[in-house]
């Protein structure tokens, strides 16, 4: 049987921070999903507020990288 350790608020913040610094274009969606799950599991607004800068950064990276994926289509008149 596998025992799951309960993460402290500091552990959760550290994991969100790690995801922020290690995410890549290929892993951003999965990393952002993990970070959101960790954020939702934080008990207080103060805990969530500490993670805001990393969450904003992850969202911005996803937005920037998704924008680069879009194909430019040409219109014929």
C-alpha cells in the first residue's frame, strides 16, 4: 500500500514555484493543471496569494506559447 504524504502550504508553494521554473512549451498545459490543483487545495486566501505571481507567470507563458502556435492564414480577395 502506498502512503500519500500531506503537503504543507509551504510544500505546495514550493511545488508551484518548481513548476514555474521548469515548465516548457511541451509541458505547460500539464504543469498549469498541476499548479491549479495545488492552488485549489490551499486552505486560506493568504496561502493562495503567495502563489499568485507563479500562477500569473504560468498563465502568461501558456498564452505566449499558444499564440506562437496559431497558423497565419491568407485571404484571397
